[in-house]
C-alpha cells in the first residue's frame, strides 16, 4: 500500500494550514494511500546540528545520527514512504522555522560531501502546502522567487514536487479582539468563504495526484 506522511509545520493545529493538510490527506486516502499525520510543533527537535556523524566513513546513508523526536519520522520517510506532504504558513516571506529544520535534516543527511550527489536512491513525491496572509500578487512580486528556490531542495528525492497555495487568508475568526486594523475584516471573511474552499479542493487533488 502507498505510504504517505503529512507534516504540519504550523503552530496552529486547526487553522488554514492544518485545514489544507487535512484536505490533502483526504485526497491521499481517496487514492488508496495509508497516511500518518504529525504536528511538528508538538515534537521536540532541532535543525541540523552539523555534528558530521552522517559523514563519517562507513556511516549509514540517509540516516540522521542525532536522536530526537524527528529522527523516527525521518527514518520512516527514507525507508518506506512514497509521498511526503508538508504544510507551512509564510512568515516574513519565509517558510516556518519548523519546516526549515525538517529541510535541513532531510538535505544534509542525504548529501554526499565527496561529490555533492544525493545518497537517497528511492523515489519520494513531495507536496508542499503554503498559506499566507499576503494576496497572490504580493506573493508573486516579493516572495515567490525566494520560496521557489528553497523548495527546489525537494527535487533531489527523484519524485514529483507539487505546490498548493492559499493566499489572503483569514488570520482570526473575530478581528474585533485584536489590533489588526491594517486588514479589512469583511474582505478577509469574504475570501475565506468564497476562495479558501477552492484552495482546499486543490489541496485534495494534490494529495490524490501524488498518491495515485
């Protein structure tokens, strides 16, 4: 059976990113995949510690020496997972720190320091869900180039790379409780009602496609 892992790299477990990931997980299951879902902010782990243990002569390839709560997930990803779906909000034009930490751990443990070749010889499809307060036009002008360059790292795993975006997202359910006057609550709620369901459908289709 096709194995898929879903990683929520947002600190919010039920908001925009999580909802997109749940839709992607439903798509994966609709394609017949078995899924496992993790909230990364519940786990105790760091990015790469540059301990160089994975570069020692005779070290097992694609296996992180450092033991924390991300390590067994990485082992599962590299041993028996066909599809990885990760979701993150965009903060200050970047993916979240949790996603950056996962990317570091995945990249360095599979990167040969002899010739910069990828030591991972399997095939891992990767889907990335990104949600952001910024409108699409602002994203394309200010964020797109940098984020696309970051996400290109996932191409080294020999599978498909698919991205799914939700723009101009609603930050909170009740704007009157917060100092958020820069944003128009009526507009945000309208986008959430009319546009966000379309993003959820795209996430579902991405999950289904990657696991088909």
